[in-house]
C-alpha cells in the first residue's frame, strides 16, 4: 500500500469527518471507497463507449422497425427485439 497526499478545503474536510462519523468509518476508508467507486465507474464508462462505438459501426436498427416493435409490444404481442 502507498500513501497519497491531497489538499482539500476546510468545508470538504468537515463534510468528510461528519460522514465518516455517521458511518462509523475513518476518513481514509471513505476516501478509498470513493476512489474505488470512481475507478469502477470509469471502467463502466469505457465499456459503454466501446459498446456505443460497436453499435454505431453496425449501422444500428432502423427507427421504424423499433417503433413497430414497440407498438406491437404495447398491444401485448411478444416478439424478439429487432436486429
């Protein structure tokens, strides 16, 4: 494990202290959880971007086919999603 020092304003420190106290955790634990969450979210965003690019490259699905499918679903007809 390594140490990382950051500068934060007094209001942020006060908010972190209050949250840590309310959760019965240390500020270090809260900051580590926040960083882990940010990194996980970034990986998910990268995957979303990859999927979006793949979708665009595939040409997508014509809007009229999607609207027709949605209309049928709203009437209770079960059909596979258009490709």
